[in-house]
C-alpha cells in the first residue's frame, strides 16, 4: 500500500509517497481502507516536530479519516469487514490503509459520504466541547469567532447558532467573510480593515462579547480579550498565527472573565463517556441538516504535502481532504 511519509522533520514539501507493507492487525485493532483523510492544523506541526504528539520516524501525518473496514482483530466485536467507519488516530491516516485500535473507530452515520465524514469529527467535536462544555454558551449570548473561515471557525459559527447565540465572525478578507455568512454568521468583522477591539465595541453597542472562540492566537488574542464582556470566556483553541500570546492577566481581573483551555484530544481519552454523548448530539444535528461541513478542496495522496501547506498558510476556507485511493 502507498503512504505519504514524513521521513525527516521539515516543511510539507519534504513529504514523499512510498510503498509500505500492509500494516499488521493486532487482536484489538482493525485494518481500514482509507477513503478520505482530513487535513488539520496539527498535521503541519507534527511533521516539523512542533506538536505534543511525537511519533517515531518515518510516519504518515493525518489524524482523522473515513474508510471501510478491511480486517478486524480477534477481540473486536462491534465492527466487521465492510463497515463504513470514522477513525481519529493522531497520525497515520494519509495512507491507503491504516491499522488502529478499535476504540478509536466509530460507525459512520447513514447518509454521509466519506469525504464529509472525514472532515467532521475532529472539527465539530472540538468545537462543541469548547462551546457547550467549556464555555457553557447560552442562548442569547454573543459569540465572537476568530479565524472564522477555517474548519473549526465555520464549525463554531454553525454550532454557535445551533446553541442559540448571536455570532460575530472575524476573518481577514471579504471572500472569507462571505463564506461565514453562508454558514450563518449574524455579523462580520474584517480585522485587516478594522481594529478588532474597536469593531467588537461597535458590533455590541459597547457591551463586549460573552464568548471568544480563538484558534488563531498572536496579537488577535489580546484584542479579543479586551473586547469581552463582564464574566466573558476566552476559549484557547490553538495558535494558527504561529505565536503563543501572552495577554496581560490584569485584563481577566478587571473584566471578571475567564481564559479557558480546550484540549479535545485529551478530553476524549479522559472522559470517553461524556465524549460519546457530545458526539451523539453533533451527529444528530448533522443528520438534521443544522451542520454543513465545508470542504473546499480534495487532493490525491501525491499532493498531500501541498494540501497541508495550503491549510497551514490559512489560504483555505473550511476543510481540505486527501483521497488516498485516487
């Protein structure tokens, strides 16, 4: 089988496609024929040894996939060959086949194609955990989404609306903001043309926002924190801008606000039963059409490095997906 390999840590252009042996399947594992592997921001970090997960070389990036079960281990009872499934694996998904622990695999909902399914769980799972669980976002509150045209950003808009919030989407271009409006944003801010803090005040009549969803970091974080309302919550999702911000903590004191960390991967391992409840909710909303994952491009395995590069440079709207079987 073919795989996109990181053989030395470096930028996406150092990745290569090579033939690899079919993975062996342990008693508690399944072998999956990968039909679609979503590209996520951590993929750009893990190949440069900048992520908390550090696999041994060589390895394939890709932590989220959809495919068809090929083989099941002797102790696996809830899956069988031919099942359509979703798996979140940390890495290894950008290959024609992957062997992974069966507890990382869930059945794919009926009526969903492989590309959509591959781009759903990590993005929407992270975001629902952030908004509903960590921030306890309430109906009628105001939510500000930074980097709103990205995969998690669009998920935050849709889930914010599903939870009853007034959603303000912030992005760097009018084209991106148009996509945000298509996915339900009530208001928008172009933070290239407007100062973010001033724009927040204008959009909220000086009150500020209740919740900030921040996957960007950099200098946007402090500006957004300054735009929070009393008892506001700033959700730390990630640092797509590349810089980990150091906001003045006196802002949290003066505003009575909270800075809340969101680490969905650790949550799924520490609280698996609660994670299953949350996944059940977002799958229900997906089936009802309340959630519409936005995939702006698909790539063959040979162009996997290009897909990671496009996402890392924040040029993509929504998600990008690699199709290893093409």
